[in-house]
């Protein structure tokens, strides 16, 4: 059926540059959209010096597209669609689809961006019905939750048996901002760095931006690790106003040595009816795809990964770390967990599967 229908003509906007070189999902989506036989894609990188001429050649104002897609990179840490290009997209009659990124910062600006463009479909990384409801109430558009990444088997695959890998535990991420209300990545790294020493495990764990890797470098790193530690992305205090983020940032400017306990006590202890926005990370999918066993802080992981089934669960108070490592060191148990996680991403989290979901959501709009 993918081949029988008329191919939809999509304008796909991205902001691809040095700042997102290590964000695999921001490269995976345009790559797989371009390959999908249901679409005829015009891909425009807004950070390319020739983008202005390419956009003009794309005849934005004359409606030759069935839909305009603004992928995560267009407005994640900064807005890359401005000026006449913003106006051209706004004036085009094709429905606009916004894949929203970093749903914990610049949210008022992102909502205004959606208003200005007349976004018809918002793709959120969250699977939370409460988050979806807040978006629908604010924007009045369709909202769908789709994980921010899928499995690309051409890049992420098990290249070597786990027994032949040189490292026991690996980790690459970045320090989360304290306005999320937690400091889980730092805590997880510190706990497991000490636990690895105690149990005689080799570990390469880093939260330094300098140690981040591009897609193929990350795939090679995973294939050197028997296991990976990790957490869910996001936090437990979703806001469309950025109110708490702004308050915490102002506080930290005056108190640069403040701890996460200080921030929690000042801003989150009495927070009324919080709305969590915990996100399945690309790191989880890609580790599973390379059969790298994951020792993860317990969570929902998008409703896909289950503790004790697809990963070895670590309690939030870290009271079972030694037991988690004992499970990890059990070859049969680790192999079973790696197999189940691998099957999960193969069956439910390939880019083909995610694009099927996206197409079913997009089709009624065009």
C-alpha cells in the first residue's frame, strides 16, 4: 500500500550543524523520511548558507507541498526559522507539522511559534495523556506522541559478542539543568563509578560534552560495552509557561553553589499537582539495538522498556545497586535481558514503525 497511493510532497525543514552533530535522532528522522516511498521530500537545512536560495526555488508561496514538516532541530535550543522564511512557511496553505524538541525550555516561545505558523499537528516526544491535553488546550491542534528516535539498523547493530567487548560499563550524556528538579545523571554516574570500582568492573562514564560522539562513533562505543547505565530524559514538572525554570535560573544566578537539595526545597517540595514529562531516550533504543545490557533508573521509558524484562532496574534511592551489578554479571540473565530489549526495538521502535504511526496521523490532514 505504501507504493499504490500518490506520494505526498513534503517540505522537510531541519537545522543541521555542529550543535547537533551528536544528536542521532535529529539526523535519523530526515534520513528515513527521505527514503520512505510514501513521500517525495524536499529537504532544506536552515543552517546551510544556500538555504535562502533553496527555499525560494522550492516555491513555498505557490503551494506545491502537501505538508510542511519542521523537525526537532528547527526549534530545540533556538529558533532557526525566522524572517521572510518564517513568513513564507506561514503563508503557505499546506498543513504545518511541528516536531517539538526539548520540551522543558523556551516553551512560551515555542507556543508562540506554533501560533504564528498555524501549526495543525504537534508531534511531542511525550507519551503522557496529561501533556497531550495541555498542548491541545493551548494550541487547539492535533497532538500525537511519537518517540524522538527510531532504530536505524544500518548504523546501530551488534557488531561483536558481548563477551568480546573491552568495557563492562559505558555512559555518555550531558548534565541536566537543575530546573528539571533532579540531578539523576550526575548521581547515577557517581554511584556507578564507585560501584564499578568496588566490583572490579571496567567503566568509561562521562557527562562531558567533549566526550560525546556522532552516530557511528556512538555505535562503535556501544559495541565496546557489555553494559550501559542511564536514566529517562526529561523531568516531573512540565510547564508551558517556563515559570519555574525562570525562577530557578534567577536563583542560581545569585546562588551559583546551590545544590539540587537547595533547589528542590525552594521550588519543588510544595509544587502543586506536577505533570511529569519523562522521555524515552535515543540512548536506550540504540543500546538495545547493539545488545548492550542496560542498568537504568526505574521508570516508564515511553511505555516500552520494563524493569527486569528489558533492563536491570536501579531504584531511585540506589539501594539495590550492588544487586543490579550482580544481575549484570550473570551471563545468562544479562543475555536474556539483551535479547528481549533487542526484540522490542526490532518489533516496535524501528524508524519504519514510527513512520507508519506518523503517516497515519498525517494522512487525514492532507
